C-alpha cells in the first residue's frame, strides 16, 4: 500500500511507509482469491514490506491455515479443468508456475482427475475450439487442432484418437 507522490521539479518519486501490516495485507489478498505462498510473498515484497515482516506474515498466515499450498493447488486444478478445459499436463504446469511444489501439484492433479473423464474433457475442449458440431475442414486444420490440444495439456495419443474419430463421424 504505497503512496507515490511526485516531487515538485525533479520528477523523482517518494514512497511513504506502508499503512497496513504485511499480515493484514496478505489476509486481504487471500480474502479475494486463493494464492500460493510464493504469490503472497512476491506481492508483499512488491508492495515494499521488509523481508522479515513478509516472512513473519507468511508464517502467521500458514499457522492460521489461511495460506495453504495444497488447497491452492486443488483450486487451480479444478478451475483449469472445469472452466479452462485443460488436460493433465497443462494443469500440472499451471500449478507449478504458481510456485507450488511438484509433489503437491501431482497430488492435486491426481485428486481432481480421479473423478474426471479425460476423454470427455478433451472432447469438450475440442468442441469449444470448433464452436460446436463443425467438421474438420482439411489436414491443415487437423494439425492446428492437434497442436492446440497438445498445448492444452492432453496426451498426444488421446488427441489423435479424438481428432480421427471426429473426422470420421463428420465425413461428407
């Protein structure tokens, strides 16, 4: 919560002291959305809090269970699958990019994908990309769709199988 004020004349910026404690600021951030420890740490540091104050705030948030990377990993996995229609590999990568350990990412992805039909998810992503029941026009579009599905985190063999099935059912 920095206030930046222009100094008259030289254009340099002067920063005043943060008005709220790092703990309160972190709690406010977490009240808006789930964030990982790394994300909270980066945001507090960016706001100008001292390293010791950030460390103490994060420890207190963890002790009070307001900050929990396992919970964040599951929330990211659920959002990535239900809203973004992404596959296992991409979901794992997104969780790791949030600063969550590889092991926690794998556990969260396994928990979410345990109750999920991966083929139905892939078909939903493909349907969204094709905007409904449109057929695959040619080999070039087939290749574009394949690249899209693979970058969305679906296994290449599943993507090929789904694309070939779609091509066969929509032949003239």
